[in-house]
């Protein structure tokens, strides 16, 4: 894998979905590896809730890491405090900015984490796993029986469906957003930063959905970013049944806990 970094420094700025404040993240070219606030990306720096992933103090970083993952960027320095801008709730605005400045090859070869044995993380809410494969694939099932627009959906995909994955947006019911706001979260959430759903399950965004399976494609986007918290692009078969950020965090921790589970190539 040829090493790749961004052509020059770029700034991402916009509203943070949880803080509701204007946030700024600076991306800089690098010679080797991915760093976040001067520390090498790794699961020891990562934490997750049901709503987002945080790495070394930078919250809601999953969409940015997914964009880096999908573009095959192997070296980049990320600097920011607080939160990554949410934009429209997808990774498309981030990808557009990265494509605008372009990427360049670097002498240092890229490294990939190849899964060697099946690893599973599960609890009463869901189950996620990684198994050996020749490339990164996704098999994701979601089930929201009380939300009419979603219900049960399943999709098997890889980065060949990049456009659908990148443009898929975060989603939540208004009642959930109100509950989160009471706890000081989701202060920047709106119909401009994701898909809003009524309590009866209807999509509230005037423009509707970008794809009939946008909800499950967004789960792929989140997983692509969360898997990068191991520090490398992943080669393996990812499977999720009702999984989320916290499940993915537990999965990567289980993966990295035993060196016989993987190899770096």
C-alpha cells in the first residue's frame, strides 16, 4: 500500500452537534501515521458513547476518520479541541474538502491491520464482529420496530458503495434529541445537521432521504471511522446486528488485546 498524505494544510470549521458551538479542526500533511493532538492514533486514546466516538479529547471524530479511511490516507496530523464539525451529518463535506486540496504519495509505505481470527463483542443491546477477509466488507443489520421510516434494514457492502456511504447522515428522533439536550448534549442538532424523525417515525426533513437505506449506510460510515481507532485501515469482514459506537469501541479493544488476532502488514 503506497503511503499517502494530504497535499497541504486545511481547516474544517462548523457547528458541533453536541456543543452547539463553532468548532475548528486543522488537518496537516504528515510523513508517517495518523496523529490526533500530537498523539499516535490508537484504541488506548479512544472512548465512545451511543452517540459518538472521542479520540484524545476530540469528540465526534468518526466521520473524519471514515473519510480518511475511505481515501486511503495513511499519514495525517489532526489538531482540534472539543468537537469535530458535524456539517450536514454526513462525511460528504469533509471528502469534498479533502478532494479539493488533493493527496500526495509519500516515501513511507502505508500499513494495514489484517484480521487473522474472528473477534466478537456483544451485550444485550447488540453484537459486532470482525473476521478474516481479503478486503474490508460490511454486513450490517439495524432494527427500529417503533420507527416507521426505518424498521428492520440490512445491507452488505464495501467501499464500492462509497458515494452512498459518504453522503448518509446521522439520524435521531426529536424526543431523543430533547432528552439529550436536557443532559447538555445535542445542542447543535437540527434538520440541517442530520435526519430528524417524529415520534411516530416519519422523516421530518423537507428534502427527504438521500437513499432508501440511508440509515443503515450511515451505520457503515460510523463503523468505518470507529475501526480506524485501532490506528490503521482494517482488512476484514465486519458484521453488526444492532451495534453502535460503544460496540465498535469494545470490538476494537478486544481485537487489539491479543496480538494473535491480527497482523500489521
